[in-house]
């Protein structure tokens, strides 16, 4: 898919680590919390995400950003169950 690391919480993909950079899915609440948002695409062809560089060492700030983001993201769509191939 994107060839790097996906970050999940409660089965929701909320961020990516690509080229040693942290990208968080954009949300309105996250934008307000960050205040001065830097957006970039984590890989070619990807939608822009919040690029987190300045506060990587601030664990409490990051925890709150993840909480805010995950709370605003929609629930994941249920996975379709693939029928098993019957061998005759």
C-alpha cells in the first residue's frame, strides 16, 4: 500500500510514519489543537496529512492529539467476509 508504518488506535488508522516523519490524519479538532498546522503528503499520491515535527518529544501533547484525532475519525467499515473457495 504505502510501504511504511501505519498507526492504529481502536481499529482506526490515525497516522503514518514515512521516511522517519510522523503524519496524522487531518481533522477539524486536530487542526484547532495544533494551531499552526504544517501539511504534507506522506508518500506520492497520498492526501495531505498533518506533519508533526516540532513536538515529537512532548508525549502528553502527542497523546492528546491522537485522542482528539481518533475521536473525530469515523468508525472503520466492517470488513466483508470472503466466502471460502470450495474444492471439489
